[in-house]
C-alpha cells in the first residue's frame, strides 16, 4: 500500500515543512533587511539635515561677520569724530592761550599806564606845591 506521491506534492510538503520550521527565520531576515534599509534611509535624511544645518550656520556666521564689519565701520567713524573733537579742542586750547597772552599784554599796558599816570599826578602835585610857595 504504498502510495505514489507526485513530485509536486513532495515539493508542496517540503515547502510547508520549511515554512513551518524556518518561516520565522525568513520572516526575521526580511524584517532585518527592511530595518537596515530604513536605517540607511534615515542616515541619508540625517546627512541632508546636517548639511542644511551647516548651511544655516554658515549663513548666520556670514551675517555676524557683516554685523561685525558694520560695527568696525561705526567704530572707525567714532574714532574719526573723536579725532575731530580732539582737533577742535586743541584749537580752543590754542585760542585760550593766545587770548590769555593778549590779556597779559593788556594788563602790562594798564600797569604801565597806571605808573605813568601816578608819576604824572605826583609831578603835577609837586609842581603845584612849588608854585604855591614861589608865588607867595
């Protein structure tokens, strides 16, 4: 009573046995392959994200450099204005010295005039006193 099993039936039976015993393993390998593909896709997305962040940092860095340059320009302008104020201050100091010297010269003239006037009044007083004694 042996039954003859056809080749197709044998293949079917073997396939069922393999699927029962090793189906989970094949299923796991398929899952592993899918996970690896997903991880690879995630890595590529992360690389793109990091490149975008790097570009953004470069843009921000350029903006900071532009702002630094503007501050340097403004600083230079302030230095120029400061130099102008120093020049004006020097001119005022020179004018102050010149005026001070002129006032000293005028003061000397007034001293000289005061001395001459005092001498003149003294002489006139002495002469008047002498004439008073001589005329009597």
